[in-house]
C-alpha cells in the first residue's frame, strides 16, 4: 500500500481525517449489528417471528460478503473520498427507509443494499486511513481507525437497545440515519482527495486461497467460529428473555459488559499474539466454547449470566484480533487481496450464522441456537489444534504494530 513520509496534508487535518474514518467504521458496525438488540420489538411490531427478523442480519451479511470483490474492482478508478461519501449516503438513506418502512420486505431490501456498502467500506476504509498520514504513522492510523469497532461494541449497540427501550426501534434507526448523515458531512469536509492507487482485482482475490494453503486454513477456521458465534449472538436477546426473564434495561447492561469484555480481549491479544499467535487463538477459542456452555448451564441466574457474558466478550474480542493477524501473517505481500477475502468470508459467515440460528430458533427453540454455536466454535478449535502451526511469534512487524489498539472485524 502506498504511503508517503513527505505528506502534503497538515498533521491536524490528517488525523482529523483518520477520526472521520473511525467514525465511519463506528456507524457501519452499529448499523450492521443493531438488529441483534432489537429483534424482539421488530418482530412484534411487524408481526413476524424472531427467526424471520434475524434475516435483517443475514441479508446484510450476505451482500457485505459476496459483493465486495466485485464492487471494489468495478470502482477501481473512483476517488476513494468520493466512494466513501457515497457509501455513507447509502447508509443514511437505508437507515431512514428502515425507520419509516411500512412492511418487512422493504426493510430487508434496505438492509441488503446497505450490506453492499458495508463490504466495500471494509475493503477501502483502513487503507484510506493509512494513506492520510505519513508512512511512518500508517500502522498507528490503521489501529486508530479499527478502534472504532470497540467503540461501537461498547457504546453503539447498547445505546441503540437503550434508545429503543425509551422510544421505539423505528426512532433508533432514524437517529442512526442522522448520525450517518453527520459522518457523511465530516468525510466530505475533512478527507482530501484520495485517487485509487491499489485496487484489488476479482481474479487476484479468488486466486489467493487456491495458491496459499496457510491462508486457506485460516479462512476455514474463521468461517467455523464466526458461524457459531453469530448464530448464537444474533439471538442473545430472546435467549436472555426466555432463559432468565431479563428486562430490556438488564440486557442493555449485559451488552455493555460484553462490549467492554471485547475491548479487554483485544487489548490482551494485542500483547499475547505478538508472542505466540496460534496459542493466543487457541486459548481464546476455548474461552468462547466455554462461555456458550456456561450460558446454557448457569445462565439462568444473574451471577452466571455476568460471568458467561464477560468470558464471551473477552474471548471473542481476542479471537478477532488474532484472526486478522493470522490473515496478514499468511499473506503479508497481498494485503488488500487478503483483506477482501477476509471480508467476504467473515460477513458471509455472519449471514449464514444468523440464517441457521433463525431456523433453529423457529423449529427447536432459542436454546438450540446456542448448542449450534457450541458445535461450530468447538469445530473451529479442533481444526486449529489439528493443524500444524509455528509456536513462536508469527505476526509480521508491520502487522503487529496495528495490534496496539483494539481490533474487531465485521
């Protein structure tokens, strides 16, 4: 990726631009996962089942994953500031349509289109942040931008759930439409012109896993745990309501605890992954399996809930940082192609996890969704344990620099 030590922009404007991209990431992540905390009121309001309401996450993830390599290739000559502005405009309009939609098919259509915008952002957003600053600060800029995910997890989703408890789910999406418009204005005003300089071709993306066995194994491992995690996490609200009679306010508190745990897990893994990346992932994956089992066995009481949710957040936060570094370590010379592939696999797995979870929820009950999560995350752990990995530090120096701040992929 091209960066310059002699940079034409002032330091203040450069870092304001990075902040605008961080805010963009916050908006994209909260828009993607907001329905997780709103499934019950959405399903009640629109007269659909909780499982069908989960399609709001499924379709968003499908378009975010499958569309990214094609759209990035088709827009390879488009200025990146213009492209990001267009993506934010789509997000603002999509959230507005969701808020005022009279029926569920229109909601799903809006979510599908917003998902395409989300996938493209993941392919270009971090690279834009790195280009805004001198080359020696590129890794720090990437870390700052990616920290927006932890902010979204700790603040954004719980805030959305809290706002819904005070107003309605429609008002919540209306507020997020306004926030998307504000970030659009910030990007248009602050970020300088960024002509495309490193577009990823469709052919390059799809050739990479065929030629790189290590990356292929990483992606297989990631797909398994993301399927299991999001299958369960998408239905955490109905699970808590059915299993422990948790109130909306209490669920909001648990989501905040989960987000804080994720930030802590990212911080811990930022240190341990530079020492032993594979071991860090194995420990985190073990914790994820254990947290889901704890929810199923002791999650009916407040103490059990808190312990389970904290372990879940810490483990998942650590796993996501590890998997990004594993992807970079597997393909250090093809950064953009690897990240495009990561976006495709990860978001498609979010969608399929929510889809399969919805099928289990509607036909076998919400508890069965969490057993589905246990099975898939355990499979990811077994695949990792059965594969050969280097026991020593495996993160490239330029990648580990970005681990100083929390990282959580969507």
